[in-house]
C-alpha cells in the first residue's frame, strides 16, 4: 500500500494559489487517506485473579495515549494456581479451585469490558487444565474452550499472532532477543515477569527487533510465592506503533 511521503508532497504543484494534482497524485492521496495506521497495545501476563488492581487503569491510559486500535494479551491471563506445579506454603489459606476460577472470571470481566475485542495468546498457565486432562487421558471433547470458561465470546485465543510482520507469542522457548534472531522476525513476547526491554539487530540485509513485555502480576500474592526470592517483576505493558515499525516498552510508575 502506498503512503504519502515527503517526496510525494513535493510533487504537488501550486497554481493560482491552489494545489492542482495530476491523476496519479490524486490516486496516491486517496490511497493515503484510506490507509489506517495500526497501533497495538500489548498487555503483559495477568495471572488472574492475582493481578494488580491498578494495572487495568494503566493499560487503558496507554491505549488512549498512544491512539491504539488493537489489543493483544501476551498470555497467561489466568494463573490456575490450584492446578499449578508450583508449591505454596501450607501456612497460607488458599482459595479452592472453584473459588479461584470464579474470582478470575470476575476480574477478567473488567478487562473484557475495557477491551471487548482482543487477541489473546495462550500461555503455559492458561493451558494447565488442558495439560492435566491430557495427562489423565481425558478426551478433548470434554474440555470447554477458553471463551466459554472465561466468558469472553469476542476474544480470539491463539498460540501465535502475526500482524504487520511482527510475531506475538507468549514465549516459553526462550527470550525475545533469542527468538527474534532465530526466526529472523520482529518478535514481541511475555512469560518472563522480571524483564522488559526492546533490542534492535541490524545486518547488511535485515533489521529486526525483539521486545520483552512486562507484566501486571501482584508479586505479594500467594500464587507468586515461588518467585519471592528472585527479582521483582517488571510491571508494565507495551505498544507497537506505526504498523509494526515502532515498538515501545512502558513501565508502570511504582
């Protein structure tokens, strides 16, 4: 698709104090007006119901500040701690599986109200129940879809999403910097709660970037006890602007 560049603007001829366009210039201008710039908000791992309350407002603010017209959740929107392989201290009073799921659905409803149309990457915590079912040899027909369980009918769940030459993945097989170079493709991913960066790699015949998105988890919740001794999470989101050409990481003020 053609866009109107500075060089094209210089082609415009002035006559009688008005612009007069040649037919090809007029067609170029019409093409430009029809063109929509894609600005995508990328929301980090939520691990509901264990996200920070203020993270939603922060993401809504970035959506409007950067004139976004699309939303991608980078994965792990639910924690499924009751089915997790991470241990929790016996001294903590845990939610039952049913209570945790109901609370997660209630909190996800806030996100669905704010962003009723979105693409959701499937993360390792999201697929925990499917893994448990597979381990138990339960036929997949017994398993409901993510849309049904989480009550988000307009969201699209997928393992990988590509838009404007940028691939969006949850990122369980490494870091954004290694994945973008392995695939030779602009890459945005989550999964690693303590990292938020964007690195650009330039060669003779290529230019790519790898962006690691922060998260929105509540580090003090019992579900995150396994990471208490490690680094604190990088709370933030990201935007990918101008049709995939401008990646920006945004950390939330503490």
